C-alpha cells in the first residue's frame, strides 16, 4: 500500500519529505510485525537482538559494552535486557577471571535453542521483505547505506 494511503495524506512538501516519512513509517511497521512474532517466543525485539549478538560471539563471552556497540537500537538499556534474559535462563553472567571489573555474558544452550527455533521462521516472511526481488533488496540496501553515509 502506498504511503499516501497508509497515513491518509495526499500532499507532501516535496519528495524528500515523502521519502523521510515513508522510511520512518516503514521502520515502525517492520518493528511492529517483528514484535508480534517475537511475543509468541517470550522475547522482545531488543532481547532478540542481544541473543543474536551473543550467538555470534559464542563460545566467546561478551561484555555489556560490546553489546551496546553492536545493538541495532542504541537507546536500549543493555544491562536491563541482560537481567531479563538471565531471569529467563537464556544467558549467564560471570565475573571475568582476568579482569574483576568486567562481567562476561554468555548465551546458554536454552538461548541457542530458542534462536534456532526462531530461525526456522525465516527472516523475510513476516517482514514484507519477501515482496522484493534479490536485485531490489540489494538496491534497497545500497540506498539505505547511502542515506547514512
């Protein structure tokens, strides 16, 4: 559906304003769909992001600072997210043996199994990105990278 129809606005100041509104709207649209899917697994989008980072580090531990650096949403409170994941037994926290000021965070088998189950859903079916061809997805990535450059 076109952005004009989604937000019931037919006139924009210029094409750049329309593009900006379309990117913001689409970002929120994607987030809402992901959040709904993740809810059935008992995790939030930021929790999923932390688990995904920890799986990428596995079997090496991560620190809260590493998580903050790699998180998609830089405004998330990584320590609080780790607290909640630890309560769900999806991660463990231990004091680093070589630096007592650092806490090592590791994903558990339960966390790895949950991510594997979530991976079975695929990355595009629930987001609408499956409406794009591979060439269109490559073009979209190039354009989004260009916006941030």
